[in-house]
C-alpha cells in the first residue's frame, strides 16, 4: 500500500508518537509510507528511518485558514505525480485537507480521533471524519457518536499501543548520573509525570497536592517532564506555593524511560484525556499509576487493580491517594504488576498496527 500520514507538526507529543509508530511499523511491513506536516523536533528522526517527509504549510488550528488550501494544492501536485492508496489524517485541520484530497482523487480517507473536540458549529457543518474513524478509546468513540453524529459503523475502536522493546535496563551508574544531575536524593519518594504542559493536563493540581503532601512529609521529589505554554506559569506556581526545592522541571527528552526507572509513582492529573499513552508507558515500565477519572483513562487505569483513580480538579483527593500508596508498598507493587501484565496482553504496538492495517485493507 502507498500510505500518506497527515499531521500538523512533528513536535514531541502523543499524536507525533502515534504517527511515528505507524510510519515506522508500516514501512517494516513493506508498505510505502510518506508523512506530510509542517515539520518539528522529530522530523529528522522520521527521515532517518527511511521515511519520506513532505513539508506543507499546515501550522494552524483554524479549519478555514488559507494554509489549509495551500497544503491541499501542494499535496495535489504530489499525488498527481505519485498516486496514493490511503490518506490517514491525525489532527482536525489535516482532516479537512484529507477530505478535500479524498474527494478530488477518490482515495479512501482514514482519520484518528485522539481526544475530545468541542462541538462547535463549523466542526458539525464540516465534519471531515473520512471513510473510517479510529477512536483511541471507548470514551472517544461515544463522544464521536454523541457530539458529532458519526455513524457507529464507520468507527473502529483501536487502542493506542506501546513499543514493548523500550524495556531498557539501565545501569546503576546511568541512574546515579541522572540523580546527581537533577538533585534527586537517594531515598526520596519520587512522584513524576510526563506530559505536555498545558492547562488541560491539570498539572497545577499536582503541584497543589504536592504542597499538602510536603506539609506532612518532606522526603518527596516531584518530577514534571515535558514542555509547553504553561511551563513558566507552573514554575512560578512552585515558588508561590513554596515547594520549589522539591520540584524538578525537566524538558521533554529522547529517552524518558530512564526517568520512569527513577519513579516510585506516576501521576496523570488530566482534566480531559483520550486515553493516555504516557500512562501505558509507565505501566509497561512497572510504575504504579494514579490518574484522574476522566475520558478514556478508566479503560487502562482500573481502580484498585491497575492503578488508582481520583476525582479531577481535586488536590486533596490526589494528595491523599499519593500518601496512601506511598505507605502501602504491597498495594503499589500489586498495581504495577497487574498493569504491566495488562499492557503486554492488550496494549502493544503490534496489536495496534495489525488492527489499523485491517482498516486500510477493508477500504481497499
């Protein structure tokens, strides 16, 4: 198959990880794969895997931006020279581009819905969901049916999968280097998160929970790994709360698994979440998880079985859950073990790729 993946950018984040995973794995399956985007941090990484990248001027969130039509014209010229069999769009604006291309060239369009959209008028009038829609969780599937009237027979529920080969074993020397670099004292209870630093991720509630915890116990270190618009505000908040000595902000990294290896507990305090790829990666690494009871999270964090669920926007519930799990080592180990088994059984990258390939074949 000749497949093109359309995405807005290739900066680090859940959608980029998903596109990278699909591009690399479909190439390994001997399909012809192209990625089109405005570029970003992982562009060179994708090219280094032997995958062709087309630069298009799609860096916008506006569904009727002139950039939509400029990208459409650029891709039309490409398709006229090199015909395609599948278009797969991964963001709202690329869905619009994909719909235009699909109609013009009679190429099947697949879209992936990675989260939740506000049902604005323009999104209902210009749906652009394509011939098949991949929902990454049951919660997202219900959102598509309820808020956008997408026909259920067009939707395919395919959970995100994680790369199980990422289970690197780090030496004590490597871990010690990271501890020294970020002043993580041995013996501290390390609570961490890996996330885009935006308001929807609820990280201010984690910091407020940290304030409550540190008023009772001093041997906690909180790692916030990621980048985003809220970073400066969150850093200022740590000073306002007086917890800056116990919080470490770490930019998004190539190998975040080494930080998971240092964590005693992973926390995802999101206000909204399609599924939570970072949660699955923490579970695969054998780290116990506490997360908000929102969106698709309860489908992978089953309360008291594969993690702990807490109410969103509630720093007191979050603080209590963290303190409880710190003191209950057996519970922590049990949650981590159950979650790892669940991921290896049901949420592998290989399973995800196989199911998406079936969607493509169905359309052809």
